[in-house]
C-alpha cells in the first residue's frame, strides 16, 4: 500500500518536474559525456561558486534579514548560506 503511494507520488513529480529539469540538464549532460571528469568538477564548482557569489553579493541585506534580531554578521543569512555551502565545495574540489 505504501509502495503504491510512493510510486504514485514519484510518477506525479516526474510528470510535473521532469520536462523542465530535463530541458535544463540535458545540454549539461551532453557536454559532460564528452569528457566527464574535468568538466564535471568544473561545472559543479562553478554552480556552487556562482550561487555563493549571487547569494552574498546579489541579494540585498535588508531583503534577506527582514526579521533578524540585530544587524550583526552572525544574523546575516547570506553569510550562513556561504558557510553552509563551503563543505560541498570542498568535497567537489577534493574528489
């Protein structure tokens, strides 16, 4: 019974999100198929670094921290986003 529910949910998600995700990721998959290892690392690092730069420099502090208790740096969610993504960046860089 639970397996049927999960299969139905999975099919529904694939029906709704599958086409736009495939449209976005298929060109990347084709490019990576040409020579996987160096390009995969470059793309992964590029996505993480690009997101980190966009979050830190692209989002206004006032927008991100609407209800922050203070203006101190440890209440800035942009800083925590960058810090939270650093381990992922290290893993993709190392491996």
